[in-house]
C-alpha cells in the first residue's frame, strides 16, 4: 500500500515545494479580495467623502481602465522582469496601499467633507487595484500553467480553479 501511495503522490504532484507554491499562490490571489474592492469600492469612497453618484460611477470606470492597463503592463514585464519580482512588488504594493487606506480612515474617518481624504482614498484604492493587476492577479494563473510538468497541467489547472472558487469571498 505504501508503494501505491508513493506512486499516486509522485504521479500527481512531482515535488512538495511545487505543490505549496502553486496552491498558495492561487489561494492568495483570491484571498487578496480584489472582488470586494471592486464590489464595495463605491461604498468605501462614499465613506471617504466622494459624494456625487456620477463621480462614483466615473471612478468605477477609472478602476476598470487602471486594472486593464496594469494587466497589459504585466504582460509586457513578465518576460523581462520575471515572475517572482512582479509577485513581490504586487503583494508589497497591495499591502502598502491597504495600510495607507486604513490609516487614512483611522485618522480622518469623521471628516466626510475633506477633499484631501477623498483624493487619498481614491488614489489608494486605484493603487491597490493596479498592484493586484500587475502581479498576483494574472501571474497566479501563469504559475499554474508553468510550474507543473506538461502531463500534470490539466490536473493542476483543475486544482487551482477549485482552490480559487473555494476561497471566493463576496
């Protein structure tokens, strides 16, 4: 029975380190909660002092353009800069932007009419979306197609998609 387990384990997953990198990258890609930022972005910005609904709708368009532009930048940089630096820069940028947003809300949460607070909140939310889209957003799927050997990519894509759907949050 031990031989069968070893054969099954090595035939499905070639190396333990590949398995952890693959699964955790997919997990953190979804757990970063970009969907919540897009879904609740107008509410966050309204709490920061952005009041007209037309402006909130226009900012959603800005988010979409920023995310699409960042994905194009990621496509151009992936071959030159490599994947790991982009992932590290992406997670660092996402962390920094959320720290700044939390600090702004903690310090100036009651100042609803302050244009500076609203501008910082908009810039930070756009920076979060850009940091996600330049790194961990598209590169998690690139890793899932490259980290496993060719004969195991179909199984790996299935496991990655399952992990992505299990951690869906909004």
